[in-house]
C-alpha cells in the first residue's frame, strides 16, 4: 500500500478508519484523516492516533457534504478510502433527507473531486449488505439458536454478488445509490475504484450502539451490567469479521486496484464466522462469567433474518482469507474494552458459532 503522495481516509476517525490509519502510519505511509467528528466517541480515536503517531497524523475537520472541504484534501492523495456515512437504518427512517445528503450526495461530491484530478487517485468505498434487501425469498429453517438457509449451497457459501440488488430502507437506498455511483464512475470515467459490500465488522476503537456496531454494543452492555435489547427473536444470523482482517483486505484491494477496478465484493467473515444474537450472548456468558440481561422488542424494518457473506470472489481474486475466528476476535475486543476473559477452548466453543 505504498503511496507517493498521501492516503486520504474520509471518515478516518471512525472505527474502521482508525484501525486502517494506525496500520498505514505504522508502515511509514502519510495519512490524511478527514472527519466531521459528528459521531459520538470518535474524537477519542483521533486523540489516540495523534498520541501514538504525533505530527504524522494530518487531521482535517470536514464534512463530505462540503465540496470545498473535499477540494482541499483530495488533490494531495493518490489513494482514498471512503468510510464517511450515516450508518443506522433507524436514523435514516427518521431523517431520510439527511441520510441521503450524507451517504449518496456526499459520495457523489467525493467522486467529483476524484474525477477532477489529472491522475485520479484510487478509491475504495465501503457499502453494505443492505443493498440486497431483506432477503425474504430465501427459505430458512430455525434451530434453537439461529436461522439457517434450507439450501445446503447457501448455507455452505453464503450470499454472493450475483444476488440481485433490492434496496430496503432509506439507508439501503442511500448506500446503494453511492455503491452504484462508485461502480459507474469507474466504468464511465475510468476512475480506479472498487466497492466492499460489508457485513458486520467489529474490533478495537468501535463506538458500538444499539443501531450500529452490535457486537461491541453487546459487550459494552455486558461490562456495564446493563440489559441488551433483542429485536425479533434473537435468532438473526450475521457473519462477523474482525477489523484487522478487513485492514488486510483493504491492502490487497488497493494493491490490485488496476485489475479489480469497477467491481463490488462482498466482505465479511463468511459462514465459518457466522453467529446469531443468541449465540453471541452465549459467547459473552462464557467470557464474562455471567449472562447479560435481555429484553425483547418487535422486529425492526428491513432486518434480515439471515445474512452471511460469500467472499469467494474476493478470495479467488487476491488470496485473502480471514485469520481471526469469531471467538478469537470477540475475546480480543472484550479484553480491549476492559474485560478479563475467562479461558474458553477455541476448538470446542467455536463449533457453536459455525454453520
């Protein structure tokens, strides 16, 4: 991931941006962190980066809705990671116009700045699995702790990029529009750009809330002795990916951007790292010693009963594969958040969280 100019991370004080910036700065790569600091808690991430890396962290406070702010930083970069977004379905339902302005219009603003450069910088955009909709047509069966597809092939591999797009919720629409704009700018204007359609990412520096970052949120609630709200029945399944595995994937994508430009890749932990809400509670109980208290609420609009990424396309293109198991990653995050994990046998316990 060497850079002659600088790497611009838009949304660089967020959870993913902080972990990527730390890796790049540790490798001696110049990094520009561009962030509005609108999300509660991210200012602590910035302070941590500045404390660790000092003046090598160049920070610009700005918003993707501000074209002039982007104009001040994009010409100085030869690679751009775009993470800035409104991230919650619930917030998009309350304020759909603001959601559109941040996610769709903000991405278009950035793409226009990239397009204006004589030599456009490479760009990686993080999209979402919500572009595939609620996936209600996939027949599911229920076990005691989770939903699983009836189809053995879907259960084995997960959801591939061949799945038709079906935007649900204003958030799904705004992120989906941004996703398609990035791919079209690569096709129409020749910008070297690609998209990761993300499943659930977790790890250190995550400001987890009920609406976004659920793995960190569950752990934080457990550590504080507070109840966790389960929407639906708690059997919803996601594949979770530890952030350091994602950082490795970013490096491979950007390092092969000339070959992979104009493509979207599903990115997550895959079937081997799938876990339901109930199963995460089981894992937290094993690590923490006590089971978190829970309270139940109705299903939320557009909530997928089952989503697991089929990452075969990216694996075949780059050789990437996740290193951290769900147990290892959750245990690392639990410890980073201040917990003292009890010993859990990986080989035995991880069987409960695999399809």
